[in-house]
């Protein structure tokens, strides 16, 4: 390993997951099973991917852990919060993502992961009925209770570092309000005044995490860390933040396939995306106010890749529609169906159909692992604020829209950003262009 300034990954890493549902339990079970040598962490780039470092005679392809000091799976300790009191074993069995034979070998460890009471506001997820909830009078009380949870977990489990990951439901849409969300001072005042309209529970988790020196990752499309007040908080605490919304199925396809259309200089008339899914995620998204949050996240991908201002002949006025339909029989086995109307030489129309029969939590679990390990790496490397190099994993990557910055959604450009960041942290040259 080359000389670099990244602190070593010594001691235990506590991963505190907000939510103890399908995604969280699939993630935790997979890590615990992998540690015992009973399964493979397939889909986790931190465990499999290799990056080229150096050029010419110096060129080598190395795993991430051979470029930068990564936390080993054996050093991870899990904890969680949830509105339902069931432990991780009970929840994993109830969610029915994994077969019993793939859960039982780590039953004892999963049973030890008992959710702490959630900081929850039913107005933000009306379909959830759990009662494992903190009794907090104000949003500021929520923050203080969560800070205590994080501090106590770290002490009790002897953790050197903590990362907090949101893998809970999508909250209702919160528009950015610059009178509240512009500065830390205004956000804190709103929390203390119990402004429940502008301060979501997820903002309390993010604020508490950063205050306790833990990176925060937003895995849902909630308005949480993508506000100037949180960027200020991340700068002040020197902590990394990443978000938002895990890029698992349909949007992964979109961010990878739309560059084919753009690179080949074909035109686009319309892109219709629809999803059917069951599980708790589908139930929550069946509520229009919650779906609105997801829709904004999913719609942003295409418009930053196929731009009318760059190619007016090809991408002016295309129609882009996204639908999500709750369909209980499918449970976690989501179907993402895309109908793409394109046109080619002399304007003649053609169609592309993509039907992705995916498993939502199976795709999300390795992303959870990568985001946690890479956020921990970023913190040890002294990288703080928005982690743009993690855009690869996210549907709606954070960016500073107050300065006119646009998110990078093009999958291959995102991958270049990821590789360059790891090269730089490893003491190598960031030698790939993002074009």
C-alpha cells in the first residue's frame, strides 16, 4: 500500500441502521453470514471491484483494500432503530426476502440486534402502525434522545467509530424552505420551536449523527441532508454526508442505459417507467404524499444525462413518466418495466423495452455495505461535507444547487468519480477524465 494520510481502520465500526425492515435485515444477515464463510458478498464493490492504479509499466489492478485501509467485515457491530419492536431475526423471517436456511445460521447474532425506539412522526409515514416510538415533545428532544442512543451504543459496544445509515421508509415530500433550511442556526431554532412541517424526523437523525461524529447516509429520497443547513453542520463537525436514495433497480438501468442512447446520438421521444412492488416500502409509497418524494428523486436522472441544451435535435420535449404501484403479492420481488421510444436516421421511430425482475433488498444490501465502508473511509481520510464520489450508489446524488451545480447521474462518469477518489485517498494520481 502506498503512503497516504488515511487513518487506519482500527477497532470496531458500529453501523447504526434507521429501520429494521427488509433492506436492513438482508444487509445485516448477509454480512454476518459472509463473516462465517457461509455466503458471498456478491454485488459489493468494496469486496470485489478492482481499480487500476498507475500507468504503463507501473499499472496494476487492485482491490479497494489494497489501495486504502478498509474496515474488515469482522470488525462491524450492528444496531438499529425501528417503530416495530421485533429483533432483527424476527424481522428477517417476517420480511421473507431470505430463506430460513440463510437466516438460521446467524439467528443468535440477529436476535441480539433489538431496535431502539424510533424518533417518529406518523404524519410523515401514515401507513406505519408501530408503537416502538420515542416520547418526544419537540424535534430538539428527538435530536437529544438520538444523540444519547448513538453515544450509549458506541460506549456499550466498544466501537471506535460509528456510521449511521437510513434504510427506513420514504417520508412525505418536504419542499426546501430557505427560511428554515438555509443555516444551522435557523434549523436548530426550528427544531427547538417544534416546527414539524419543515423539520422531518430524518433531519433529526442526520443532525444527531453529525453531532456525535458519525457520517450519515440517506438511503431514501427524503429531504434530509440535501439542505444548506446540513452542509454547514457537516463542515462544522468535519463529517461526511451522502445521499440520497439507494440506486438499486430501475434507476440503475436508466443511468446505465441512457448513455447508450446519448453516445450513439439517437433521439428520445419518451421514457415511461413503471414499478410494481409489495413490502413495507410499497405500502408507504402507496400514499401520494410519500410517492411525491420518490417521484422527484427518480425523475431527476434522465434530465441530467440527455440534455436538450446539448443536443436540441435529439432531446427537446421528450416525455418522461415514472409510476410506482403497490402490489402485495410480489413482496420484495420488484418489477421495473421501461418502455423507451427513440428515433433514428431521418426521424424514424423505434422502441426499446426493458423488464427488470429484481429483488429490491438483494440489490440494496451490498449498496448499504459499500456506502457504510466508504463513508467510514472518507471520515478517516478527512473528507467531509457532500461525498460526490458516492453518487454511483444513489438515485438523486447530492450537489450544491445553491451555486448552480448539477448532479452527475451518468453511471460511467459516477464510476470514474468513485475510482478517482479512491486513487487519491490511496496516494495515487486521480488520472481518469470525467467526460
